[in-house]
């Protein structure tokens, strides 16, 4: 049994295909999730992926955001738009009682991306990460049938940690795309600026120190997240524990390559993920 009712096998297969073509780390960890969770998790990921692409690739992000909120309205009214991700997501929110505030906050974070926002300090950056990543952690916890505030808070910590790790890994890639997520105050303390990094994305020891601080912030969230895994159903713990370890290993790989996430992108090998 997939654990998700009201979704055709064809739609579920399409959602799984979106997951396979998206986050390799999340997909690797999903193999350890029970099927009753893996199916709704794939449906959730599909909608998040489609929503992110809709804003990120739009010539008019503001209009796209309005449209996505209309799609949310449809999903929550059990009248989803005629798209595989919308149909699957509508089934998820109905079956698992996902509060609309969670996907709405996620959409807001995607809109911040489209606006090209900069973040003055770590608190502002974590406000962004709470929207684009902690919300997903909270929704995943609901899919597992867990609604305790403590478990959801620890899931949010895990989402924050993963997002900060992604940012530390993608400094060069983001700068080449005209984006800088590193806290501006941290850059300023090292004599750096977002404008200079975008104009000339090169690694320096000063930039490495900023990346190290960000990985330290991520590690603090990983530590807080760890006790929350024990609050999940026993058959969900291996998958979420694996996700935590795989993402944390991305940070370790950044450290092993001298904190240089500009000239190269840290990758955890399939063999290492399996280990």
C-alpha cells in the first residue's frame, strides 16, 4: 500500500519521477522511508518542485506567486488544478491535515528568491530558511502522523540545517547566478561584499571563514535536530536519520576541500551515501 489515497498510480509515478530528477540526497534517504511515507513524501516534493520552478523561471514572479496561491486554494478546497502535482498535493493535505500556513510560507520563501533578496545577518537568513526548508520538515513530520510541538520543532531544525548546508555548498554557483545568501554582516567583517562576490566569484581565505561560520550554524541545528528523530515512528527513523547524515556530510566535504565552494561544488559520492 502506498499510504496515500485518492491518487492514481500514474500520478504517483510522475511525482516519484520528479523526485528522482531533483534532490539526489533526499531521494537517497527516501529509499529508507516506509512506503506509506515515501509515497506522500514524493507527492509533497513534487508540488514544492513545481512551485519553485513556477516562480524561479517566471518573467513575472509576482503574478506567478498569485497563481500559486490560487493553486493552493484549489488544493485545500479539494478542487486541484489539472496537474499531477496539484492532484497529489490535494490528496496529501486532505489525508494528513497539513495547515495551509506551511505551504503558504514556503511559497513566500520562493518569492524572496525571485526578488533576489540579500540577508543582513544570520537571523534574517534563518528567517528565509525557515520558509523554504523548515516548512518542509514540519510537513514531513505530519505525514509520519506526528504532531507534537517538540517533534515539529526538531524537524524545523533539520530543515534549517539542510538549507544552510546547501547555501554553504553553492556559494560560487549562486554568485554566478547573481545571488548571495551569505549574511552581509559576516561578509563585511571580512572586508567582502555581495556585489564584489557577484562581480568576481573567486575563493579567498576570508570567504572561507564566512563559509565556515555558516557550516557552524548548520551544525548547531543538526545537533538540536538529532533528539527529534527518536520522537518519530520507529520505521521512519532510518530514513530521516540518513537524510541528516547525508546532508551533514555535504558540509564535511566542503570542509575537506578547504571551504572552497566557489571553484568546485562539494558532492557526496553514492558509495559514501550508502555507507
